C-alpha cells in the first residue's frame, strides 16, 4: 500500500497506571506506562477527534489480563485504525519500571501499522 501524505495528530506522553506483565509482582501492583500515539489522516479527512483517540488508548490500557507491551500496542493500533479517517498509526509504549535485573530508564515497544482500508 502506498501512503498518501496526510496530516497527523500526536498524543505524546499519555500516562496510565495499570496491571501489566508476567511476573507475580507485576500481576498484583499497578505500574506506570507512558504512551505516545501518532495517527495519519487521509488528505480529504483532516479532522480526527483526539479526545476519542485518547479514550481508545485508555480503554486498551484498562483491558483485563494485559501481559505484554506488544499486545497493548497492537490493541491500541486496532482501536484507532477503526476510525475511518485514520490511514496509519504509530504507537509507542514505555514501561519505566520494567524488571530486567539492571538499571534502565524504560523499556519501549514501538509499532507502525497501516489501516486495512
């Protein structure tokens, strides 16, 4: 699919606390997540309700049984790509307190997905 150049909207630094992860303590205590979302719109559809985009991100974060950042990013992309005007979405999910056994500022998963339309 070739991409037409369109306008974009970015919601940067959305912060949520949720249960996510596979380790026992991650299943018991909410952890902070930071999420960036960029959506590209078709040229003729220059308006996307960014409050609705935020609500879709929040709904994905509040889903039960989140295990992996990758799954959350996919869920967010599917939700926002359901908007007819959106032709592409970039989702970055950061987990500042990832248990990896050493110092790190955060772990980030980033995906870029086109719409199926």
